[in-house]
C-alpha cells in the first residue's frame, strides 16, 4: 500500500477500536502499515500546520507566455467587490449574503426549506418542523435542534422526532427575468410567479436553498466544491460543470484589431471559479429565472462597484479604490476587468453572436471574468493562524521530536486531540485542511501523474447492517455517507449532472469497465492496482481480467491490475444496494473542513444541528439512521463520557483563527444589508424584507462584539 494513502487519509489516528483494526487487517493492511498509519507522532502533528502549504496552482492563470490575469492585485480587488456587491443579484442579494459570517450563514429567520430534494416524497413541499409550525418566515429556535431527536442523545434509542426540512439560506423571490434597469440596480425587472411553497397567503416570500451554506474560507484548497461536488475542478469559463458542459466556450481575440472567436477552456484547479458562476444565475439563490451573465454584464460593467455600500477606509483590499464619499469604489467594473485581465479576452473588434444576440466581447466573457475574479479573492481567505497552527509552529521551533501534543494546549485540549485521534475522526477530516476533500496537489505536486487513484479508491469496511461482514466499496475520496439523514432525503454525490452523467468519479469508473463502456466526463485516472481493497481479494480469478499497468494508471507500481470482467461488473453493480461493485455515492456528501467550525454552524449538509455539542452527540451515537452505505466501522457508537465529549469540543475550538472571529484582514469586508425574514403582510405581491445590517470592517477588524457561534443567535 502506497505511503501517499497514509499521508493523505489517516495520519493522526492512534489507538483504534478493535472493530476498526479488524476492518483494516481484513482489508489487506499489514500490522506494520497499521502502526505507520495510525500512530500519533511528532511529524504527523507538525504536518497539520496549514501555514506550511500553498494553495493549489492553476496553470496558465498567472503564469505562462500569455497569462489570463495580468494584474493580480486588481483581480483580487475585482473579486472582492463582486463578492460583496448586492447589485449582482436580482433582488439585492450578493454572494456574501449567504457567506457573511465566517464565510457561512448565521441567519435564523426564513431559512427553512421543506426538503424539496426528498426523492419520491409527495409532501416535500410541506414544512414539517414542529408539526408544521415551522415554515416560511419562521424564526428558528434553540429547541428546534437537532432535527433528529432521540430520548437519549448518546444512543440511537427511541427516535422521538425527525424531519426532512433543511436549514438553507434565503435567496430571491421566485420570478422570471424581464429586463435590467440601470437606474435601479438592486432590483431587476422581473415578473412574479405563483410560488407554491414560499408564500404567506397571496404574498410571496424569498425562496430558501435546498442545502446548508458551507464556508468559503479555505475552500480554495478543495478539489471540488458544493456538497455534491458538482463544481468541477476544471473551469470552463461559463458553468460549474467543467468539461461535462460541451457547449461552454469563451471568446478570444488574437489582438485588438481581430474579431473574437470561440474557444474551449479547461482551467485545472479552478473549482472555486466553477462554483462562483452557479449562484448568480440560479433562480433560488440570486437571480430571477432566465437571467444570464450577459445580462449581469450589461447591468454592471459601466457601474462603480459597491455603489450603495460603505467601504471601510482601511479595507485591506479596497482602500486604495475607495470613493471619497465612503460609498463604493472610484473605478468601474469594466475598468477593473480591463486592468486585471489579458486584453485578448476583452479587446476584440466587432460583436460576438451568442444565442442569436449580439454582445461585446467583454459582455460575452463576463462569466469567465466573474468566476476567476471571485476565485482570486477567495484564495486570499486562508485561515492558517489558529491556536493549533501557532502551537505547532512553536512545537517545531522547539525541535523536540519526543513531543506529541502541542505544549501550549490545555490538558482538556490535549485530551480532545487524543479523542479526535482515537475516534478516527481524521479518516475523513485529514491533513492540514481537516478534510479529505482537499486538492491533493497541496501536498504532492502533479499528483495525477504520481498516484492515479488519489480521488478514487476501494476500501473495506463493516457496513451498518452487519456486525461482522467486511464489505468493499468504491469511493470518491473526500465524500462520505455518515447517515445524517436517510439516503432518500438527499442523494448528494449519487446524483447526476443535467446531461445524465454521474457526479461521482467512482460511478464513472464503474461505467467505464462495464458492458457498453463510457468514457470519463471528468479528467482523472484510476489505479486499481493501488486500491486499499483490490478486486483480487473478493473476486475469483475467473471473474477478473488483466489490465496492463501502463493503461490502468498503475505505472508507478510497475504491476498489472486486475479488474472484473464487463459481465461481472453488470451483475455486481445493479440495484439500490449493489453488490461487489458497489459505490459509496448515494447519500454521500463532501467532507467539510473543521477549521473555524466553532463559527460555521448550523452543521451538516442539511443544517440540522445547531452546536458542536450536538455534532459530537451525533457521532457518539453512530449517526442518526442506518443507511446501507453508512460505514459502521467509521461512524459507530463511541461510548464517550461527558468529559470526553467536552474535551473533543475544546480541541475543535483550537481550529478557530482569531482573525476570522474578529474579521481582521483578510477577512474584513464592505457593508452589506442581508435579507433576514419579512414583515408580515397579506396584501399580495412581494413581502417586505427585514434586514441584518453588516457594517463595513477594516483590516484591524471588529472593535467590540466578535462573531459568535450559530447557537448564540437563537432564542
């Protein structure tokens, strides 16, 4: 088994439960490998310091003969302005409206979604929190949580209440786009629809997203983004689906006198750009239905950024562009784009025709500029000065390899770290980013060339419906099913893109070796010779075929691989439960980072837990339900004492960067008014908004009240 797997997945865990050791040994791991992988060690601790690592490189973005971005500073300024500008949305909604609190959303009113992703549920448009008392414009209360209530929170005993409702984020009203009004930038001209869910009487309310909002802080380290991974690692300049979107194109001119021509873009390690171009045209999150990025361009290009929003005089990024009035910037979006980006993307002559309409090149490429500028800004949002990082730096400076625990940790924090290790939490929350969903190039450059299976593996585990049987399943590293909800509530990674392709890498792999094989729609390779649980362990020789190492992504192992024959693949991958070709995809979600987790509640993909204490209770009882692909080996009853649980929470709080808590640079920002519920009305039309007013903050951060955990905002 390769050293990279240990390095990436399971470095910190020490004394494993017997059950987990059985899983490992039956999966083909030797005792020596077990010790190597799971011992708490001096070096493994030092490697948790995020300050030691650089963000993933996006080739061609800032380097090469003709880089895309020619002025990095201006690109970051452009990205920060676009992220915080409420004029980007159709109804006064900015990207930051859902990411204003430690990169996440701490709002408490009008945040419920009635579980609209629940498969086959005819009542998915009905709120059922508290027996239908919760719903549109409802203000969440502390007693509403958790959404799965047990008589004893430490055990899956009697379940007294459960709901498929989700704490999402309030977005825009359900409307159809008509036109841009440059004289009224906060509100596009849109025609209201009769929203069957988000209304009170005949008055429409803002819609709410179908999943909880994850933090954007440290998201630059992720290989893919969104809970279901649909924000592709490769940016195509238009949508978040990367090479899957075959119609995506940008417009490039050879020089200022040439006519732009369409061109494909496949910019790797640009998942944040892929993510960024989703919400602005999404008719739940930010846009009236049918609005395009070209419409947004016509709205914004001639305008000054943040026109009606206060910018702090000491803003760490925008201070030099701040208008003397204190509102907005002195430049325009068009000027910033032209300064930041290579002229070949905006200086061409003549109109660009797209969808039967004519556009200037800069308008046609606006999604391209938007995505990359947002990525440039978000790449500065790295929190690498937590108590843990600072303690590990001191530990390394002391150069005493007999240390295991950071000496500046309190005894309770040290105990919490040990519990984190003993409960093998960092099987999923691994490495310095505290998530296995991170881009492996952070730790190993050109990882695709060195370890083809870095993002796909086959592991053995004890499934939730068995106490002894060791199962094997293909997984997308960085995604896991922990049985927060039944699979049918939200299938997550088990879903497909608009063209019917599986979101998961492992499902693409299964489809590639079965009858009627299909090519991968994403750029990755699989090394079956490097799987933790190779096919040779649970398939007969007659069921396998040999794949030469050179064609199986196994060149580094210098050995052939054995994979099931196509007919066997068909037999073993059918049905909901699947067989030996199973994939851990249905009900799996991207593993979130634990950095600043104290401040990023509510928790889980459905926002169903208000506090770290509830999260620890969840893991202590082994999940909420028993999904087929819930690995009981990894999420099982821990039997922690209250002292153990308190210690684990104390350790998790060492991952908070105080700059995030106090919004010090680079986490400072312009002012923003965030929709937060409505004033009750029965007069029809759109209900009037109430707002949270987020003040402008400069590089020195907040001066009085810092950011608080989510539960502190609940009544």
